[in-house]
C-alpha cells in the first residue's frame, strides 16, 4: 500500500518539476529502475507492486517519440544512450533471474515492443541482437510456464523481422565452439539420436545452433492451443526464409524434422482401430482452426477429436513443406516417409483384417487428398507405387503395396474394392507424372498393342485414320468387315405399307426378317422370304440410329451378291461423293430413283436408299448409300425423279480445313451407339449427355493444364519404330480394371460406379497412346490384345444374351433407373443387379462419348 502511495507521489513531483529534455527524461527513468535494485534488498515483492513497469513504459514512449522527431535512418540521443550503456544486456540479466518475481514477463514485453515499434533497424546492432539472441534461449525452458504468452509474442516478433529482412537470420546462427571435433561420426550420431538427448550431444560435439527454432519447437508442445498455434506460425516463417545457411542449419542441426514427424506418428497411434471410411471422408479440417466441441457437433462419432487433431497436424506438415525452403521441404517430406509412412502406415495397410484395411486405406485416401506440396506428394506416390518406370512384365512384383492395392480392386469384399478403386481415382487427380507412367504409360509407350502394318485385326480401323484416304466408316461398317455386327438389329416392320407415299419405290429385296418384338418397331409374323423394301419417308420417320442399323442389315444381303469389280466401283463412287461433300458448307442431299440396266431385262425402278445422320450440332457423321447389284447408273430424268431434299448446316471450317475431325467425332458416335436402342433406359428427351459434356470439358481442361509441364508427345509413336519382338502386356493395373469391367453385370451398383469413374479419369489424359487405347474404337489391335472398346463390346454382347431370358427387359431397366433416382420405391427384383449394371454401362458410354467429343474439339483448336 505504501509503495503505491509513493508511486503516486513520485508522479506528482515529476508533473510539478521543470520540463526536461528527452534524453534527461530517459536517463531519469532508467536510473529509477537501477536504483530500485540498489536500494531494495527484498526479493519477495512482486514487480507489479513496484514502479519498474511504469518506468520502462516511459522509456519506450520516449524512444518512440524521439524516432518520430528524427530524420529517417538517424539515431537519436536516447537510442544512443541505450546502445552505449548496454541497457538491453542489463535487462536480459534481470529477466533471466526473474528478480523480483515477474521481472521476466516485463522484460519480454519491453523487448517485444522495442523491436516492433521502432522502425529503424535495431537487430544489426551488436548490443541489440546479442541480448535478443540470449533472451531467445530462455524461451521455452519452463513447460507451461507463466510467461508463455509473452515468450511466444517475443519470438513471433523476431520471426516477423527476419521475414522482412532475411539476411538478419545470420546473426542468430551460432557458430560451433569446437569445429575441429565435428566430424562424420558426430553427424551420424546426431541424426540417429532421439530428441531428448539432442542438447547433450550438441554441447559435446560443438555443432552450430539455431536457438530460435529450438525455442519455437518447445513452445509448439504447449498445452495452450493458442501458444502452440503461434509457435507453429513462427516456425513457418523461419523455415520459409530464403537463406540457404539457415535452411541447412535447420535440417542438419535441429530436431525440427524429427519433431514434426514424431508428432504425426503419435497422433496416428491415438486413433481408434476401427473407423467408418465415410466418417473419415466427411471430416474437413484446417490447421489452426480445429477448435472442436462435441456438444455443438451433430455428426459426432468415436475418435472424431483424435482424427481432427491428426488431420490438422498433417495439414500443417503439408503447408510447411509447401512454403518452406526447398531444402527443408524435401528433408521434412523424406523424414515423414521414413518415420511415419514406412514403419507405421505400411503395416496397417498390409494387414489381413478387413476392418483394419478399410480404416487405414480411408485415412491414406484422406492424406492423399489433403496433400498439395510437391515434395510430400512425391514421397507419398513413391511409397505407394514404387519407383519402377520400365515396361511391366506378367507376375512382376516391383512394389508390395502397389501390387496389394491393385489386387484389392477385385477383392471378395465389395467395400474393400470400392475403397481401393477410390484410392487410385484420387491418385489420378494429383499432378504427378509418375502416377500415370507407373500405372499405365510404361506399358503403352512401346505401342505394341497396335497391330503391325498390313495385319488385319479383330478391331478394324478405318482407312482414313491410317492415311489411305477412305472414309472413316468405309471399312468398319462394310458387311464383310470383322467389325460389322448386326446381331442387335431389330426387325423391320412392313405392316404399314399401305400408307407409303410412293409405291414406285417398292422393289424386291429378298431379305429374311427375324420375329422379334422391340420398341418403335412392328412385329414381322411371316416366316417366308419377304420381297419388300422401305420408302424413304418411312425410313426418316424412324430413329436416325435405327435407320442406320437397318441399312447395315440390308447391306449384308447386297454386299454378298456383288462381284469384286462392282464392290471396287461402288467404293470409288462413294469416296468421290464424300470428297465433294467435304468441300461444301451447305450440302444438298438428293435422294432419287435411278435406272438400272441389265443384260436382257427391261429397265425397271429400284430404290436408291440414302441415310443422312447428323451428330451434335449438325456435324456429318455417316453417309451411307446403298443399291442393289449396280453395274451402271445415272440420274433419272427430271420428270420421273423422286427426290427428298434437305439442308445440313455444317461448321464453317471443320469439314473444309480440318476433315480429320470426322474421324474423331466418329469415336463419339461409336460410343453413343454402342448400347442398342432397345436396351437403353434413359429418356430420349433428357439423356443427360449435355451434363457429361460440361463435366468432360471442365475435367479435360484441368487435366491438360496439369500435363503441360510433362512434355508429352503430340502424335503416337510411329509404327516403323515399334518393336514387336515382345508381346504386349497391358499391365497389372489395366488387367484388373478390364477384368473387373467384364464382370460389371454381376457386381453391385456402387462398385461399377467407382470402376467407371477410374476408367473415365484415365481416358481424359491427353497422351496420344492413352487416347488411342481408350477412346479409339477403330484401333487395330495385335492378336490377343484388348482395349476399352473391345471390353465394352463383349459386355454388350453378354447383355444381349441375358436379356432374352428376361421378358420386358427394357421396361424393367427403366423402372430400375427410376428407383435409383428415388422416383419409385424398390421392388426387390431378382435381376436388379444386372439391370443396374446395364444402366451404369449406358451412362459410361455417354461419358466416354463426351470425352471423345471434347478431345476432338481440343484437337481442332476449339479448346
């Protein structure tokens, strides 16, 4: 009480005293502080009951006022006095002794305000950075001490000054005392030593010290969350300094990397053994903002607090690696792999327990999703997939984890298959070239999947793609082509012939029509050979794709009756027509009756069938012209001509400047028509294709930007340089995916969705070999090889075989689709898994068609 009265009396006397200069006033306050320690021998009085805090505040105010009156970069007399009389050295000694009680807190506050408020650079002065450096060593000595708040504020202020002037960090790197004794043996002992014995080893071998990092690491373990977060921010500032000496000192002579990695291991081991993968995936955290309250959380589950702490710390590790000096980032990423991934995560991922596999894989997926730093992503990728980049061989085991994860994609447990496929999907979204090289490209790079030149394959490619000049549909749709498949053609209805508008077009086509009932087609009941044909008006009233299929069936009969000479004449004539069409922006197609001359028979009318098809905004897709045993032909006279004319709007430059666009868009057409119309369950008015186009456009652009820096080729490897001495092997990853795709009619809906998602991601990569292997339906395959299109065709063939045993198959598929969209209640149909597989297959073909269309536009320069 008496001391407070004396302080008030002293302030009154100072107010009545004559005005002093700033220097005299500064000296007066400093002497008042020193006289207290000379005159007062009682150490039990806390500093809060003395005049010391007020005198020190006055000293700081005087220094601030003096700086405001002085010119820039000029030191005033008060600051000169502080530096010459080593006031900061004295205050450091008083603060370290903490006498009287609380003096340490006052000293930290004075240093923090002095460094922060004074604008002129003070740290380069020897009488400033010396006591500051020694005061840094005091921080963190007492765990959970009463001065933690002031300590962390002081350290963060120093870090901020170093961030502003990075060269100042060299003043805080303490050189070794006995550098001659610091040899290779000491370095090895230091790296293998635990964190608890680090200080002892450092003092024995005399290595360099970076006490700022050591003190921040101590405060990082504070039970006070705010102090720990501030310490983490300070470490991020220090590690991001561009000074290479500081970076090497942090990596080689501090426990920074070891401490960060060990804490990650500790938090992982505190998790419960079993966790739901859905719960793990739904948790979203950011380091420093993980204030979690169970009372306010509606979606709590066992272990959520521990999971939030782990993911928050992993996010901090990722941020440090991303923003730190490259030397520190690479060292920390390697340390996380050696201390966390290899000894802790790998045994968990290789365990036999299914619940343990689900939990550990879900956590790994979360880690991969959160990883944004290139160094940590590289270590994660090499940890999972290994380092192999050479061509894969059957049975090869280059990485145990990689092999195990690929095997689990076809696991007996559907949940494990889903989570394993999800891991690869997340990996494929990451910007790391080794992922796609290791999984796919190293096996596709030799291009031995392509048939040698001159060899016919099971999957015939068009002549236009290989450079022969024929249309892209000239070979693959020929009736004698191995690619021609008319097994899915519906019957042709003829019981409405009385309504045909041109009876003169009826001619004799000896064709047998099967007795099958399908949507949009009438039933043929006659089993005799019908001599009928269809008029153009009936043809164009049908679906474009159904009409195209119908003409293919008619061509089977026509082609078999033609001689080789007639076939060649017909092909040449069709090519001439197509070349003329490509040179026009508006095309007038005239479908006319033509005369046909035979040896000893009179002239008679035969129909000349022409099918026009437009694909997506009026791109010409297929132009088929059929006639019967044509030897010579010429247009009929105008009086007898029956014509059907319509205009086709074509792009101004696609067909004229870039005719190969037709080949790419035909890829799209192939996938759109892969599933027959009588199997499809999506509404005709709203098939969802536009949504797939928008998604494919966005995803392909993101993928292309990501792959720009990988220097991929623009064109496939020339077939002249392909070495066919070794057989093609698609790789273990694609083998499992294609095998899984072949079984999609017998798999759950969720597994098929995840499987098609992975294949869709693969098809979007802009590498020419990936595009050819996944998107090109005309690819000439080597014997025994398969690609995505051939796998899908086999699945479609399986669907056609199974649907014969299920009445009203299409109606039931439509009903199941409505159930999946919650428009109807489930009825527990025994074939629901088959129908769900067919629905996923239909949607997947639309997705691949959208990818093909987007890639076609990118190839033509539109994207």
